[in-house]
């Protein structure tokens, strides 16, 4: 797919009938706004980027009601789409190891903690403006 002459997206060509390729990043914002559409979405299996996400969804469904479970999972998936999917997946793996329910706010806290940049210690900048003053004095 090209936009203004620049290649934006390449995908594998699917041959045969009944095949589809859905990238969750393209539709997740709509699903978060209308989480009821997720449960009956015909390409729902495409919204699990890996087995870890599928296991997390199954775990969420056992502990929360239908709408709450869907909304919680969709928010986690949206977090993966807007940050780094691998970091969200690592957080979900940690929840699975600890046998805990992955709630969105806890997953978000783990991911934001992991992505927080470390600021270097730097000495304050001391500006020497004498050359600028000399330049201004020479022109007057």
C-alpha cells in the first residue's frame, strides 16, 4: 500500500477462499469504544497476537463478567498497539507465572515502568556570551 508515493504497508498475499489477514492495530481503537462488538467479531481469533494474549483473555473471562472481561482485554490489547507489544506480552507472562488476573491498570503500570527512560546526570550548561557581546560591540 502506497501513500503519496511512499510504501506504507506490505502484506502477504492470501490465496484461496475464506482467508483473511486482520492486524489488530488497525481496528483496536474502534473496539475499545464499542467492546460489545468483540465477543461476536467474526475475525476475533486475529485479535490474539500470541498464545500469551489468548491465555490472558481466557483467564480474564473466568474471573470477570462478559462485558468487563472484554473491555479489560481490549484495553490491554490497545496498550500493546500504542506501546510495545513485546513489553505487554512480558507483563502478561509475569501475571501468568504468578497465577494472577491481568487487570489493565496493573499491566499498564508494569509497562510504563519498564519504558520510563533513565535520565542522565548532567552538569548545568554555563553559557559564555562574551563572544556575542564582542560581536554586538563591533557592529555599533
